C-alpha cells in the first residue's frame, strides 16, 4: 500500500480494527489451533477444509460465518467513518477520483478480511490438490465479492454523508402520504439506508441463485428452500439492527402510547413483512402456496426474533452477530429434520415473550471501539 490514501486508510481503519478486536482473534486462535493436539493439527484442518469443499451444506455454513465476519468489519469501518475525528475524510477524499477511492477501499477491506482470506486460500489449495475445481473457484469469487461490495459501500457512504441534507426524491414525492407507525422504519430505509437495502436484496438474490444451483438435483426438497430462507434472514441482520437503532433514537416516545403488547408486536410484523415483500413475491411465484407461506413465515419469524433479541442484549453489534450466528447454526440443523412449523412457532413465541419481558426496560447501549 504505497499511495498516500492507502496509508491513511490503513492507519485509521486496519490498525484500529485489529487492535480493537485482538481478544476476538485470540479466542478464535485458541478454538481453531489451541484446542487441537499439535500432532493432529494439520490433519484436523485438512479434514475440515475437505468437508466444506466437498459438501455444499458445509460450504453454506462457512460462507455465512465469513459473511458475519465481513459485517463485523463493515460495522467497525462505518462507525469510524461516522466518528467526528474522521469528518475530514468527507471532503479530502473528494480530491481523488472514484477509481482510486474504490481501489484503496478494496485493498483496505482485503486486509481486514485477511484471516478468512488466508484460510480460504489454503482451502482452495487443498481442494485443487484433490481435484475439486468448482468449489475453489466459488470461494475465490465469494471473497473478492465481499471485498468489492464493501469497498463500493464505503465510497457511496462517504458521498452520502457529504450531501446528506436533502431527502431522497422518493420521500419528496410521498412526503404528504399518511404514514402508519409500522411504516416509519421503511421510510427511514428509503431515505437513509438505500445502499444497505440494495446490498441486502442483491445478496439475497445471490443466495437464492447459489443455493439452488448447488442443490439442483434436490431443488424441490423443502429443506433446500428452508436453508435459503435461513440465509436470507441472516442477510437482513444488519437492517434489523439498524431498525432497532432507529427505534431507540427516534421512536422511544412510542413507549408512552397506550398500545398492548400484541398490538406492538403486530406493528413489528407489518414492518418486516414490508421489508420482506420482494422475497415474499418470489416465494409465492416459485413454490406452491402452502410451502411459500411457510417459508415466508420462517423468514418473518427469524427477523422478529433478531429484532426482539436486541431488547435483551442491547445495541451491541458484537453480541448481536454472535447470537445471529448461533441461531443460524441451531436452526440449520433443526431444518434438516423438516421441523419448519416447530421453528416458526418457537421463533414467534420467544420473540413475543422478549417483547413482554424487555420492551419497557432501558436498553443497554454498549460502547464499541
């Protein structure tokens, strides 16, 4: 990284990220290396790599884990960009053309993703040695996409922060419409989170294409559709977190409204149904009506659980992503036993109980570096 812009971005974001998350990396180092007998370490990771290279199911799990790590990187960088000490970047980066900005952010994101890139490239080498060619290519493309999409997001975010005073044309057009309470976050998404929304929907499209391509021989199996819906729900995790942040920042007064718990919960249902509208239309077009409704309820119940879980853990992205990953792993294996109705019922019941128990509690806001 020889260019001045690369050096500045590296010092601000890369060094700070690894310093702030040293404990997290130490934990994963102990889990991946320290928990295995030194004499069996090479064979252990070789078997692990071959497992996800040869199995689309395991590859999906690994991709979700890498995606959540990328979200962690995004959360840190975006938080730093928005911090007052970095406000000089809004204008100083404007002196560089868009191509240079994208290249610099791409390099920064590659360095932030270095732990999973190194492991992924070793897995690619193992796969090629054992004559697996498609999966290694998919791994390389996926890692490059994570870095490229993140770089694009950073550039668009800086552009938006420089010129953030005017509402979007869409909000100007619908400014006089009546806005039910449950629709306020959707308007916020259309005004302030357009890039995040577009990336989320683009990611869901890639998830659908990838999963049904990998499982082309069993694409009519409901479990394959269930896995796709689980991954789609995880892809919406950041928007759900932003929804809670919006609620705490701008809608805290709503706690004083004389609404019952069930009415508040129904508002959450309406909000996330609107957010999942494109996926819902696709499900209804792709599957029979009963299965499509089940899958839509599955995605909806996952988002409701993500949303209400934050009432308990607070606005901590680290804890939130850990919970999202844990839930994905748990429900992934439950789905293998074709227990979708049980998962839907459990998600709705737990999320409603969380609303009853924690909605009126002052939410702990965890300061993250």
